[in-house]
């Protein structure tokens, strides 16, 4: 992330979800302190009207797609209510669709989907990429796309640790704060699905690397061939092919 805060509790952040308002002016004359909710959770209930400063990162491994998941549990107009099993199936399908899409933009390390009932967290999708370059690239691509007949909005997010952003109570049982809770209520996909998506991603990355190596080798061979021609020599340079065969062994 592009900003650094040495203060462990810069925004008067309290675990019960409230800001403590103090009249503090920082040394450099900045009268607004960073919003710790925005820093930790990537979204704060005050939005743009927040009295604290939302410092948007210029580089990060994580991107946020606010309100992307249309939670059927919250869609009151639906005629037929889904039972728990159907809800999980619906969610798994959504998770699979977005994973496959994001994996085309970079190596995905984590995807978190919120099912909070409040507007600033409802359906938020956070995607953590292996590197910052992929995250930035993903924001450029995704902001031109549509999902579920709605234009996608996507931004770099300061969220670094999902562990810290998670609502512990919701994770272990029920959260009594309900729709007032400002921490992430995460809808978890079926573990088997995650394992299979991750393994497909690993394989696809290796195959991509293998294709790149093969291309590089054939380029090298072409150059050597033309050099040999120029020198009018019959000597073969050899040596190439070792790396490809090493990668190919990974699939043996
Ligand atoms: Zn805020
Ligand atoms: Zn909660």
C-alpha cells in the first residue's frame, strides 16, 4: 500500500464499531485523521461524508467491487425463498464465475464476499492478487465491464488482512449487531470448490509458463540457425530444451 501509519490506533478505532471523536489536530496541520474503518475494512458507513480521511491507495494487492453480489437472502421481491442448500449452491455458482473471471487478470490468492445487510458492505467482493501489478490491471479492465446487467465499479482497496476485517462473532455463530455491524460478515464458498479452483489456477499458470518457455526456445533456435547460416558453420550450439523439459516433468 502506498501510505504508512505508525500509529497503532490512528482513528480512535474501537472494536464495538464506533469512532471516538476527539479534537485532535495532527502535527502537519492536517485536521482530519485517517478513517480506520476505511483502512481496515475498505468501506465505512459514512462513505464520502466521513469526518475522517479515506486515504485511497495508489497501489495494493487488493481490489474491491462494492455491492457486486446480489444476495438472494436480502432480495425481498423474490417470489420463492431459497433454502440453505439452494442459497449455498447459488453462492458457489457466483463464486466460481467471479473466480474464473479474476483468474484471467492475474494470480488470485483470496476472494472474500460479504453478506452484511448494511449498504456499505452488502455484497462487497474483495479480491487479493499475488501482485500489485495484477490488481491495478484488474481495476482497469473490470471498470469497463458489466455484471448481472449492471456496470461494474472496481477500486484498489487498502484492505490487507481479511483476518482483521472479519466479524469474529459472525464467524463463530451469530452477530448480535445485525445490520449495524461494520465488520465483514463473510459468506464462505464450499471448501471443495475453492480447492478445485485453486488447483486449476496453479495448473493454468504452469501451462502458461511452459508455453512462454517453448516460445522463447523456438525464438532462440531460430536466431542460432540464422547465425549458423551466416557463419556458414555446421556446428550445433545445443543447450536449449533443458528448461522446457524440466517444466514438462512437473506434469509427469
Ligand atoms: Zn470513514
Ligand atoms: Zn458482525
